[in-house]
């Protein structure tokens, strides 16, 4: 019993790869259920560009690419292609639902503050 507790703790403290918050995982589950699909994964890709040097794409994907990095968060499969994975190591994806804003947010320590504009992440 102790081993399973320790292994689950070590898995959640890994800074390797992208992290999905519980709120984001729950929202992804709701979206997948509304699509009626359980064969889709949330794919996160990084493209060069944007103010911080990185632009993010989040979308549902049923493809598997060679070298994909896969993780499971509360039953939600998250995949990242091998080119994007190093840029997303330690990044946290969250879902916010407030009066001002609704949507997924990405907190990425790898996106260095190369400029000071406030609208880097859309």
C-alpha cells in the first residue's frame, strides 16, 4: 500500500513534460463527453512566434505521431509531439472560468520574458 502511494506522489511531482490541472482535466472530460468520443487525446503543440517566442495550440487529436510524449491525467490523455515536448517541460495547463475570462491558460517557465507585452498568451 505504501508503494502505490509513493509511486503516485513521485509521478505527480515530475517536472518532466506538461502538467494538466484538475480543473483543466475536468473541462477536457466534459468537452470529450459532449463530442461523444473517448478515442481522442488533448494534443499540445508549440510553434515559434508570438511575443514570448512561443505560440501554443491545444486541440483534440485521434492521431499518434512517431515520438509522441503521452501522459494521463485523471483519465485524460495528453500528447505532445517530440519537437514541442522540451518547450513544455514543467508547463502547467489550467482552466479558468471567471467573469473576465474563460479558457485554458498555460503557465510555462520555459517561455522566458523576451519582451514585456502583456498579451503573449491568447
